[in-house]
């Protein structure tokens, strides 16, 4: 019997740390998604999930019981004026890229954070990460501008495209 593969979302738990770390480490190795250069361990991810708690949850996407994508956010800035803004990331397992899992993860993250009272999500994306830029556009994000020579990765300055989305129909 054919049919579409069902993707489901839920909030991550520390039991998901190994899967989240594996997906994130692929993103680190690809060098088009993050300035991070050192792989993460499951223990580091579990600690991060625990530290973020209920205020900054991570969403995972599952297919056939396997975590294939995740999206998370954290505080944008420490000042109280920015309490309703969160800075997010979304990562998809290499084998699941192009399956719609990224969109499912990002849409779910927007819903979860809107329900927690956030009014905006923001992120920075490398210009050459065209898949992420297209994903964010499909999910209703807009490009705000470009930070030129924003950070150095592997000895080269990298630009970042700034994106934002107002949540909750604002």
C-alpha cells in the first residue's frame, strides 16, 4: 500500500539527545548551517535541553519512530525588552532532506513559541544555504537584511542573512 509518509512532531526530551546531536553534527560538518566547529555529544545536548526547560523547548519531527529533524530556539538577548523574541535553528537529517521535515519542524516551532507568548522568531542563515532560505520563505519568514562579514569560519569571513517572522497573526 502506497501513500504519504506520516511525519509527527512533539517536544523533545533528554531521550532524544543522541538523535539531535547526530543531526546537528552533520550540520556542523557541512559548514553551511552554523559557525560551530566542534561536534556535540549526546550528554551536551541533554544538558542543553534541561537548561532550556519549558521556556525554550525543542521540537522534534519523527518518521517511523525515528527523529529526522529538530528545531529549537533560545533567548535573543538578555534585556527584558527582547523577552518576546527568540532566536531559532532548524536541522534535518541528511537522509531526510527534501522530505518536508524541515517545514514540519519550523511550523511546529512557530506554533509552540506563539503559544508560549513569543511574538517573533529570528535567525541568521548563510547566503549559500539556499535550502534553509527557501524553507524559511515557505514558512512565512521575511529577509530583513544581511550582516556582512559577520563571523569567521575556517579562516574565512561569512555573511549572514537575517530572517524574522511575527508569530500569532501579528
